[in-house]
């Protein structure tokens, strides 16, 4: 039950991130292709070009990482047994003492 709840929460989080950064990507494209080409924008063409490119780059990176982690999760490594060095050293000393 807990795993299905976790999967639903993860799916909701991924959908929310995807929607938010798709909107940010659209705003970046609008700033880059529409506002920066207009005649005398409010803050200047350079500002809109830089901000538009930055929004597009950041949102596309976040979307790629989010979707990669959702569809291709990391494989968990198998845990090995815990070995305490002091116990191993004691066993070796006991074996060496018993040999002669």
C-alpha cells in the first residue's frame, strides 16, 4: 500500500514539475522569438534575448533530468554483509596462536 502511495505522489510531483517547466519554456520562447524581435521593447532587445535563452536552457535541463529519473530510475545495489575489522583481526590472531 505504501509503495503505491509513493508511486502516486512521485507521479504527481513529476507531472507538476513537467507542467511548470513547460510553461517556463513557452515563456522563454515567447521572450526570445516575439518580444526580442519587436521594435523597441521595454527593457531592450539584449535583455529579452538573454533572459529567453536562459529560461529555455534551464527549463529544458530540468525537464530532461526529471523525465530521465522518472522513466529510467537508478538500479539499487545489493547490500553486502557488514564486516568489522576488529573481529577479523581477532580471528587471525587466534588462528596464528593456535598453529604453533
